[in-house]
């Protein structure tokens, strides 16, 4: 089995984490090699040379894509660049792991999905919580009917920070929207969003989003950059039992209304699990084998549809119908 050669486009805060995980995978014996990194900031390229020993770096990502030996790329650039960089990568016949949100427009996201399918390439999206062992345990319990009928999901994604050029819906809502689908295997059909900015003139810093499913179940999201302490929490309320899931500590607490107990969950490195899955998908794709991509591009496109619905709801002050509820 030959090595897979990877390029990383964008090695800022998140891209450096991706580079570190690939490096550790290679050191542990995984057949993978980072052949080149690209970033507009020369300091980020220098960091990758000094910290990880990556000799090849360039500011123009087109130079990286032109390298015939590179099999796949991770795109960790700013949100507004995702579409064009991904189009260019797919047109150069590279498999792609694209960070969330996949694009800023649903039409562009679906275009990327079609392009990847037409070229027979793997397109994955960085919905990393699909690889979180606590959420995977909760999904198994949902599928087994452990909770009875699901009444609602409550998802809290909060911390205290300042983001100069991002709005909280685009930046944080992709994960809760995706988790709703991951846990229930359904997509919201109605979305209602209220949001405000307090420390700046525009770009929302806090949002409350209600997502209604086809049946009686609902999801409610609390997103905030104004709340001290980092919280990534999911609560499941069902007719028989409920659960509280801390996605950071990967803990699951079950309640039947009278007693509570903690489930045993072996916490995992979600970034590493996502990258390992990406590599496995590439190898199976290259060999012509059928495979299940747990974070394939269509999931990312559906999430972008929901982001558009949330923004439309906020702008027009009404509940927005989304359409399909299943893939």
C-alpha cells in the first residue's frame, strides 16, 4: 500500500492542527505524507517548516494543486474562499476534505458535490462531531429506541470571544444543524431564527434557532460569543429517558426521571478519527470499492441550506420552510 500524499491549503489556527495530526499519524506508521502546505502568510509557512519539518510551502495554492504527486488536499482557508479553492482542487483531480461551512451558498455546495461525483473523487466536509465517541454512543441509543420517542434536542454552543469578521450563525450553527441529522437521521423542515449583535454594529454574536423536524421532534440551538466558559453540549429529551452529552469531555449522563447515571465512553481524538476516515475513503475510492463516507459532501450541502434558511428567517422575521427532511 503506497503512501497517500496530502497538501494542506491554509495553515492558520485550524490548519496547523490538521498538519500536526497528519504528522503524528505518519510517525505512528500510517502511510501518509504531507508533501506541501500553502498559506498567504509567510509566518505560517515558516512555522510548518520549523515545527513539522515540511520543506515545501507556497503562498499560491495553485502551485500546490499543480503538483501531480499530491493525491488529496485539506482546505482550511476562510469561509468565503471555500468554493473557489475546492472547485480548483477538484478540477485538478484531488480528493478534498473541506472545512465547514462547506460554502456560503447552497447552490455552490451542490455544485461541488456534483463536480466531485462526476470526477469520481471523494469530497468530505469537516463536520468533526460525527466522529465524537459520545455522540456516536448517543446515536446508537437513539437508533435502539433507548429514549423512546424523541421529543426535542437542546444544543448549546457558547463561549466568550470576539470575532472581528464572522457572524455566529455561519461560524457555529453548522455543527448543531449537522448533529441534529447525525442523531435523528432527519433534517429540519422548518427553521426559526432570532439573533443580535451587542458589541459591534453588525454580524450577530448570539442566536437562538428552533429547527422543527417532520414529526413532533424539535431541535433548539443556543449560540453565543458572550457567555464565559466554553460549552459544547447536547441534551436529548425522550418519552422514556433523557441524556446530557458534553461533547468536549465526551461524557454521557442518562436520566429516567428519578435516577441518573453516567455511561462509559472512551474519549477519542476526533480530528485524528476524521483524518483516518478520509484516508480510508480515498483508498477505497482509488481501488474502485464501494464505501460509506460518514461526512460526505451532500451532508455539508444540506447544512448550508439550513444556514440559508436561518439567515432568511432572521432577515424576514418569520419561520422558513426548508423542504426535504431526508437525504
